[in-house]
C-alpha cells in the first residue's frame, strides 16, 4: 500500500475542456495532479503505451473525464492504465456500460429502476414528431421530430444502432450528481441552472443507478415522472459544488485504493520456507 499521504492522480481529459475547477480543489486537499491528454498518448517501440513518446508518469489513480461516446476509441488507454496497476475511476466496467445506452438501461431496469421506454430503429428511418432518436453506441447527436416541420431521419450511413424514445424538454430533465454514494447536488439544466432539494425517492433512485453501474462519480438524469433517461460517468461539475465533489471524490479514491491493496494482500500466496 502506498503510505505516502499525498495521492498522485492523473486526470484523463481533452486539453482545453475547462474543468480546472475540480483540479484546483483536489490540489487544495493535497492531491498531486497530472493532466493526461488522450491525443498525446503514443505506442512506444516495445509496444508499450507512452505519453508524449515517454514512459507514463508514476501515478496512483486515474480519473476518467472523457465523454462516454469516445470510450470505444479510447478503451486501449484505460485498459493499459488498469493493467499497469493504476486504479481507474470510473472502472472499465462502468465506462463500457455507459458507452452502450442499451446496456445502461438494461442494468438500471434489472436494478428495479423506472426507465424511459425505448426501442431500436434502423438507419434511414423517419423520426416521428415528438420522438427523439440517438445512437446507442458511439458519437452522434440526437435527432428529434418536430410537428409542422420537415421530416427528419436517422442518417442512412450510420453504422451504430439507434434507439428512439419520447422527446423530453431538456429544461425539464432532473440531473443528480452522485459521488461515492452521496447525491451532492440536484439541478435543472435551464438557463439559470436551478438547484433544488430532491425527494427521498429521487435520491434513492440516483444512488441505486450509480451503484448498479459501479460508478464512483456520475450524473443520473431523469424526467419529472421519475423515468431515468441518462447516465453520465464523466459529468461536468458545477463550480458551486466543486469543493464538495473533490472531498467526496478523494474519500472514495482513497477507500478504493485501500480495498484494492488489501484484496491483493489476501490473495498473495504464502512465502515459501526452507524445511531442514
């Protein structure tokens, strides 16, 4: 176990994403921060993964801050970090689940949560008015049918599967930021970003969703009717709550590092003794 009280944390994010507020509060808590831009990873001559053509810096954990739709292309980086003994948060299983909308909704449904009904459609299909189609896997923005407007269709050249569900006004979507088993804040993404106190049912649903997907940090989105419509393992952090998020995040990372090290110690084979 690393007995150094200061943790060295790598934040994997694209340069210029404007998420320095979380890094600032983590540094204030004594965390040594290293920023890793995925565009600067390289494959070294020995087929090892490097950063800026050099060996990766020595780090204890990595905080994955890339959008879910980019994970299939960046999976090699996350797997290399994990194989190298680095604790990746969120874990690979969470990132894989979030990258596939169908898998995410299935996990939430199995956990007993209320999810928005949806169904699969094919490329080239017309999206009816009042419905929204979005890729179930990979990049691509949603396509929404609007009444008394020209018909819209799913791109015919799309290779990814698509799902369609009833359209929801983005200003009515409830977002709950969950960190290490606690709802830090709940808000509506309207022009003023209105914060409010969620009900006990809403809080429990968000906590259950994060646990079902194995997330240390996530944003669970739902409708006013309680239907979960989104799960983001790399959420943006409101500046007003960045200090609280950093504290909970550090607590969770420290706990996971200790649990990992204790688990490794338990499975370590006993030392051989020389019998005379």
